[in-house]
C-alpha cells in the first residue's frame, strides 16, 4: 500500500465512529494522484469539520506526503448516496394559518 493511502487511512479511521466503513481508492494519471474517500454518512461531519477546516487540513497534509514522494496528491471526499437530506418542512399558507389559531 502506498504511503499516502496509509497516512489517509490512519487519520480518517482515527476520526470516524465507523472505521470499518472507510473506503479509499487511489488512481494515478498524468495530473497526479487522486485519492477518493468514502465514509459512513453519519461520519461525514467529522471528516469535513466546521467550515471544511478538517478536510482542508487533511488535504494539506496529503500534499506534504505527496511532495516527499514526488507526486501531486489530491483528495476527493465522495458525498454519500442520496446526497444532502433537507429536513426543513415547508408548510403551505393554510397550514400556517391553522397553527396560529389559539
């Protein structure tokens, strides 16, 4: 296993609650190394962090690991299947008026 994948696996598994669900795929092309990361949907917030700071830090560290191995490394964090779930319920006008009645 490549050093960049080993490093990413160690960091991500230490952050998440479901380390068995971590999947890492590494591809190499003329642009460099692309590492795709899949985690349990419940762990996405831990990987991304507030305002994406955790993801930025992981990407920065991966680039450093890549520089030591003369490679350009990029990280793609795959969104879980189904995407973002919008839990906000929009009520129509009649329902809102009904709720206001005392």
